[in-house]
C-alpha cells in the first residue's frame, strides 16, 4: 500500500548527504523532488552506495527496493522546501535514501495512507 510522506527541508542549502557522490545536488523545489523521485523509482543510488561499502556483498539487498510508480512533488515556501512523496517503498528504505541524499537536514512532518 502506498504511503504519503511529508518532508521539510528547512535549510535546503544544507540538505546534502555526507558523501557528495550520493547527495542531493539540487537548488530548487522541483530539482529536489526530481532527484528524490529518481532515487525511489530506480536502484542507481543504491548500487552506487553499495559499491562504495567495504563489503558490498554483505549489504542487505532489501535496501535496494524500488517503486517505479513513486511520485514526489516539491514546493518552495520562503526559504523552506516541502516535499510530498508517495511510494510503496518500506519506511526504513525511504529514510535510508533520504539520509544518503540529504544527510540529517530533513524533517519528516507527517505520514499518511495515499
């Protein structure tokens, strides 16, 4: 069942993961939404991250879950960017992807059934 996640990037310029290779490079609401949507729909980010691990074969393959139907919309509100993601990816995988993309500079505001 798809879940709707409401995410706030209060300081979008700080919404960067610890590794530039996996991090957001976006500068506007639409770009952040597009990059997150791609990370949910495809396994490219997961495979790049997995290959960088000390023991790639030991990585839980469940972290590579994808949802080709995932959607993400972004809106700019003053300096804050709000993202609404709808996906059937498990919550733990969703949070892992956001940590790779944005580090700790994101806030989960709400979750609801889609």
